[in-house]
C-alpha cells in the first residue's frame, strides 16, 4: 500500500479519504484500503520526512516534501504497474464494466470534492444533480430498445 500512496501523492496532494477512494478506483476494487492502513502509512511517511500534512478546507492534506519528490523520482514505471488491470481478457463485458467503473470513480471523486470543499448551496445542487442522474438512468431502462429515434 505504501507505493500506492507515494504514487498518488506524486500526482497531487490528497487527504486520507481521497487516497482510499483513488486506490480502490485505480485497482478496480481489488485493493480496499481502510483508515487503519492509510493513516499509519501517512504518519510513517511524515516521520521519514517524505510527506507533510497541511490544513486545507478543514482537512489534513498530505503532500510530498522535496525529499519525497526525490524519493519517487524515476519510479514512474513501478507506479504505473501498480494499477494494471487484472480483468480476464476473455470476459466480453470487461471493457464495458471497466469503462463504467472508471466513470463512476471519477463521479465519486468529483462528488466527494463538492461534499468536502463546496458550500452548502453547492452540496445541495450536487444532490439534485445526482438524483436527476439516477432517475434518468432508470428511465433509460424503461425505454423500448427497439424504438430508435
């Protein structure tokens, strides 16, 4: 899990919840880190001087220090290998579900950002958008698949 945390922090600062969600998303739910695994890793990286945390929007956000950036430099291939999919090639629905999973992960990340950093008004608007999307998806299933426009 430590290399995954370093890989993500090399891309951008994140708080613990974002790290957990992004690891789940990028590993196609194969890794499901808990707070009990992420926060001790962050503390260890901070103790080693590779990461520092700053207060941002009421949350503690971790970011690499200069020493941390030096530590991860040149490890791009190693980090990319962490996220290689383990979906069987013979599964005809794999591409469809992989694409859906990525889009849902992106939506989840965006909704999380609004929930954590947005105003109350923005959070209320987000809930309306998500409710509308849910209704529209069910309406899509109710359509006649043979009725082409």
